[in-house]
C-alpha cells in the first residue's frame, strides 16, 4: 500500500466545537477527488498537553487517511463510552467529519 501525497494547495474547511468545556478547532483538508485527506485539531489552550495530544492524534489519523483508511473506519475504531459517544476530542472530531452533512 502506498501513501497518497496531497497537493500543496488544497480545499479545506474549519469549524469549532465544544468538547467537555474545551473549545476544539478542527480543519479538514480535501484530496483532489473531494475525499477527506487530512485533519488538524487544536485545543483552545495552545501548547497545552491536551493540544499536543490532539494535534498528534490528528497527524496519525491524517497519515491513515492518506494510506486509504476511511474516516468512517477511524471513527468506528476509537474508544466510546457506554452510550456509544466518542470518549476523546479526536473521536468527537472524527464523528463530526464522518457525517457528510456536518461540514
């Protein structure tokens, strides 16, 4: 399997949402075919441990997307609570972007 390199300039969309009192900013970058090719996550407390962990999780998710893993597969694989709600900010972001009507 090979990694699909994204063009230097690509369409993207940014939105913010609240997760457990933390303002999370998610930016989604698109491949030329319109599929999601990368995500970026940032917490409202720049350079905090949470911000770093969210950013690193988004980088790992982006690499997986570029190797052909779908957003839905990633969203399905993350940890959830007993109600089926994503337990982490990266999980919440994946749930949001895996629904086409959200972005």
